[in-house]
């Protein structure tokens, strides 16, 4: 895997985790499930994912090992063959 695809994979995983965490927090802020504003959950989660990707582009990802371009450290399962 080249360094760009390694970076993209790590950034995507980080963004998906951020989206899930944001959705969980926004859903959990409602007292009952019928009071959840699904539009706010969707828009807040998508915005968080976009910001995560932009942050990944602007900074180095600690998940990507600088010494070995083929290795993504600690957050990803090994690729299936």
C-alpha cells in the first residue's frame, strides 16, 4: 500500500469513528428516542466527519507509522486477503 492510500484509509476510519461518536452523543442528549431530532443528528454527524477529514489533512495522523508506509498502527484490523 502506498503512503497516500494508507493515509486515506486511516483518515476514513478516524472520520467514521467521529461520525459514530457524534451521532451517539446527539441521540443520547434526547430524553426519549421519540424526541430525537434526526435532521440534527444527521447534519451534526456529517459535519463532524468532514471536519475530521479536514483535520487529518491539516495534521499528521498518529495512526500512520512514518517509518513504514505499509503499516497503519493500532486502529485498523489487518486487511483481509
